[in-house]
């Protein structure tokens, strides 16, 4: 039997925040993959090494975690007053699909840096030294992200002393502004799809839980750690090794997705693993991070643990951090109450790898809560660039 040779596609492998992904310029993709559809999905799955029944992604660029099973497409922006369009695909590890339903906040950082590296930002807007403001159109969720990227000698400055818990080595700081990050809900207010800051969420066969369901950054369901039998100090091993607990979290996530109007049937959740996220919160407590560092209760405002693609995340998703910061700024949400209540414009929370600070500006307009922007710092670095090779039969 004759086989077609592998296809070489220009690509860049990057870390952004606490995630990694394979980045492409739209124009570099094979023609049939330059438009949405099955060919593009098959290409990205093969690039990453999915679907893999071994959940290892050995035959691809993925790292067998939700944080490392990602692809990104960037192109010159089609939107006024924006530099680039950024499209993000979350590749399932063990199933044959790519989830396009949300953004990756961590890789938003790398998208800004890649846009400059790849010549997608007008050179007149890039200083010799200083900061380049990259105006990103997040095409998955139709939102604007403003990235402040440090420039040295006309190039992206990648090396620096900014430390990000969950990333081993320091790098240069990139500040992200997520503008108007809330989304329109179907049942009620734009930020709170049910119209309530806290709901009683009935989960068939599991129980009823207090929940804050918010669409800011990414649709997220927050529950109290205590209500589901946790302390809020748990690390990945305590949850990811327990199939029964993971199944319970998925049932809570499905119930929340239905209540938020994100899906119409429970079966749809299987093809929307990326959204919504589910997270649990608790007041501050002392705990030890996955790297062995001690975090004292007095160093944080609250603790948050979040699941991504069915597993507890090793740190915190950037989009979920936006949801945390936004919910913390609104008195009465479970996140706000776990942080001590009251009004605030920034919050520092503890996650499995350490701590993170995120700011948000929320206000009440005509009886509805809205957020103008959320701000946080991340870093990004090119790990490898050249070509990725993919068997032609795969797409």
C-alpha cells in the first residue's frame, strides 16, 4: 500500500502563562484548513496527537493535559481598531473533537507575543524599546483583549524576572486587559445567565448546591468547597485519581450548563468540555502547593480550585481567573463571600501551584451587574519554531 508523505506546516510551539500550544498563521495552514470544518479539526487533532486511548499524546505535540492540548490560529484582524484575530482550539485528549466554544486566557498572552514575532502587527506600532500595545480580537467569544508586551531592540522581550506560580522559570511580564469580558446569557442578566448572584443548583442523583454561575472570561460555575466535601486546599492527586469524584463534578457541570442555557440537553456536554468551567471556593487556609511551597492564609483572600476538561487544573486557567476576579468584585457571590464580602477591585487567590492576583472593575447599570475590564499579568516564551509534520492522510 502506498502512503502519502508527511506535510510540513510552519508552526511555533509556545508557552503562554501556565499553558502551552502550537501556534499557526492562518495563511500557513493548508488551504482546506484555512476555513472552519472537519479538515481543520482533523489536522489539529493529528498535530496534538489525539484522540489517544492511552491519554498520553505520545505521537503528537500535546502533553496529555488540558493545559498542553491546544492549538491557536492568528491572522491580520478583520475588525476595526484591532491588530490580530486570535482563534483558539482546545483539543480533546482521548476523544475525536476540538472544542471551539471558549478562549484560553493563558495563551492570550502568547497570542500577543506571537502576533509581533510573526509580523502580524504593523511595524510602525512596535517601538525600538518600551511597550507594544497589541489589540487582539478573540474570535471564539467575540471579545477584545489588550496586551502590553515589553519590547527590547525592536523584538519581544521574553526574558525577565516576573515569576508566575505554576511556571518554573521567570520571564518578562505581559499585562492583559480583558475588555467587557461578560457574555450575554439566555435566561437573565448578561453576566449572570439565571439573573441571580447565587442559585440553588439541583444536580439529579447528586444533591442541591449553592452556586454562582457567571459568564465573565469564560462561563464558570462556582460552588463552596465545604458543600461538596472539600477543604479548598486540595491538589490534583486528591481529585484526579478518583473517577467517582470526577464523575460527580461532571454532573454538577452539566446541571450548571443546562441552567445557564449553554446546552439544551445533557448529552451536548460531551462535545463542550471546555465550557463551562467548574470551580470550588473556600475562605483562606494554610496549605502546601504542588511544588512544596507553603502558602499562609494571610497571604490570600480566598482559595479556588478549578477543573478543566474533566480534571483538576494544576494552577488556574486565565479565563477562569477573569471569572474569579469579576465574581469577587460583586458583593454577594460565593466567590465574594469566600473572600470576606464587601466591595473590592482586586483579589489574590490560592490555587494548587501558588497564588495569583487579578483585578476587575464591576458596576451596576440599570439593575444589572457589568464588568468593564479584568486585568492580570502573565508571561510567554517561544519554545520551538519551524515546521510541524503531519501525515497527509490525517486531514
